[in-house]
């Protein structure tokens, strides 16, 4: 793999002593003579500063400089490095992959391959996660099947360099099981554990084993801005602490009962608890929350229901967790955009019915609806804040 990004070309350059180079450069810029298309280069103890024009312009350029400086100045045609404008990560990736194709003699396929280079990815610490389709297209698979492992490693290393990360993975569909385990394929790097800080909260987890959605960042921040001081919270689907940790660290909840079934998520949650120094304010309840939630009846000021596509099957258990005087529910759901108002109405009616079943004569009101993100075409991930009192 080529390790050089430099392209050299001949251009006109003013040669000046190093100690005068900054002053000369500023004069060239002010006279509109400096050429930003090249980078200054040292020649025999002198710095070559790129200038516009050719030998016909050299006398005027030197004359303009000497009006301000009494130093030796000359102009020559020099070999300087071209100064490419700063590229976006996506454009930089395309340029680097084009170089890889050329180095590996696949350049004739360049047009059909570069059109599939991903434009989006997810960053988790120093790990970039590409979409599941990235480099999986027929055109790319045909090329990669002809490559040695070292050539493929060179490609992934270039992608990492373009995105300024050390490891690379590819998303796969979330497992359709109770634990919603991750199916990330690690393309470059030895392991999938990542650590990062988001809004003052530390998170750590193995991206190849558990799910994490960066798209929920706005909701993690929002839930962390709600004042929960002196409140007891039940988080019915704690995961790695997506919302549990912000409620502890940012919202200052008095205590959280975190329900989680996935051992890998519990390991990550325990890491976050230690790292954020909130050990004394949380209890983890391992196992299916249909079993753990009944043990938490009448203890909570809030119950957080952060699972998609729906948490409806535990709404009655969540209501039972609230103290007799009532409290809050934060209900996550995937809803068709056009059906949101209808869904809110039906949700309140369902909660009122279930509250009567458990013997609670509460007024149940929708206080706030947060549209978190598009989950799929026409489908919104929403959060409904409900007050029971």
C-alpha cells in the first residue's frame, strides 16, 4: 500500500532565508502574489514560497518585496508539493480508495466501485461502523474475492485513515431476539470494545455484542436534562445504560432500578456505573423484566420504557411500579408519522384502562411528545412523557 499522499509539481517560488519567511509570506499574500495551490519547501537552507505567474512576473514580485525588506531574494522554478484543499471524510475516502485501486491494478473498475463508497457511518469512540451494504455490493465482492488478505487489510486501513479512527466495523441487522444482540462484523481491529464520553457521561460496551444507536443522542441529552433529584426511577429496559446513566449523572436521580436481560449489556452497564462513580445509586435486576418488574411495585416516581418497536406488553407492570400517588412514564414507540395523534389518544385510553384494572383512580395526561428520529420511511421513533396523578 502506498504510504504517501504527496503530489509534486514544478512552479515559481521565491527563495528567502528561513528567518524572514513569515514576513515575506505575509507580503506576498497582501500583494495577491502567493499561490495557495502549493506548500512551501526548504531548499539548501532557503524556503521556497510558491508565487503566481511565471518568469515574466518575477521582476515585479521581487521589486514589491524589496520595497519593504533589505534581504537577498530570488525566484526560481521549484518542485513543490501540491496543497490540496481540505476534503470531507467521504471525499478523502474516495480519493484514498482510488489510490488503492490503482496500486492493486483495479483502476479499470474505478467508476463502478467508487459509486458505492459509503457516504454515512456511525462513530463510536475510535471505531467507525459502516452501513451493512458497504463494500458488500456485487461489484465490490467481485474485486475483494480476488484479493489477498493483506490487500483487504490495506483497504480497511485506508478507510480508517480517511475517517480518523483505528478500527472499522460493518453494521448487520439487529438480531430479532429478546436481547436484541448486535451483529456488527469487525473488519479491521482486534476487538469491539469502545469507550467514549457523551454530554459528560461515560459509556463503554462491545459493539460486536450489544446494540448502541448514536441516532438517539438527542433523547439521551433530553432525558438527562430533566430534574430527577430525590426521585426513584425504574428503567425497564436498561441496556448498556443508554438512558440509565444520563438519568443518574445528569438528572441526579436518587436511585435507579435497572432491569436488563442481556449479560453483555449488564457487563457494559456495570462498567459505566463504575466509570461514572454512581455505584451506590443503582440496583441492577437481571433477567426478564416480566419477572423483575413485579418485585418493584409502588416504589417509583418514574418508569422509563426505552425499547423499540414497542413496550406495550409491560405497560401494566410499569404502572404498578409507580407510587400510589402516581408519577411519570416515558414511553418509546415506533409510530407512523400520520398516526401520531391517533396513537397518543389510544395510548392514554389504554393506560387509563390498565390503571383502573390495578385499582388506581389516576388522571393520565400526555405532557410532551418528542420526535427522536426517523426509524424508517414514514415511521418515527417517538417518546411520550405521560403524567399519572
